[in-house]
């Protein structure tokens, strides 16, 4: 059974930092591209950052220079280090695992809430 579980969300003041974690089980982690999405109230879900199976990374323009995505294949975990947080970063953050070898095979986590407010 595949599980994708996010953790690390919470309430933080503007300018603060959080590190999100996403642990995946039941998949061959190293062949999956791992993505972080977020969805704010009333807005569409958007891609925040991605790390491919070959470790190439992609970032949304809005988070470049502030967020860093990384993965630990030994721990089947992907991380999102978020620094210099802004109120507009407030959203539910979702982890998405996408197979790099099997078309259409992907899994979503349940999401973790990040709130940036003073």
C-alpha cells in the first residue's frame, strides 16, 4: 500500500522559516519525481518546487531564492526548506510523487497547513 505523508506545517511569523517533510512508502522512491504543491483558499493548486529522480530541481518564480527542495533516497523522504516566509505563502502544502518510468502512476499526500501571520 502506497502512503505519502506530509509533516512540518504550522504557524510562523513573516520572515520566519519552516521545513516540511514528505515520507513515502510502498514505492521505489528513487525512481519517483517528487513535487510540492500548494493551494490557498479560493485559488488553484500550484506547483511550488520539484526534484526529479536525477535530482534536477524546479522552482516557482515566487519562491526562488527562498525555498529549497531536497530528497533523501535512503529515508524515502523529500524536504521543503522554506525561509523568509511571507503571508502570501499561506496555503495547504501537498506532496506529489510521480513515477519517472510508469506513465500515469502518481500519488498525493493529504496536505499540511502553513500559515504565515503576525
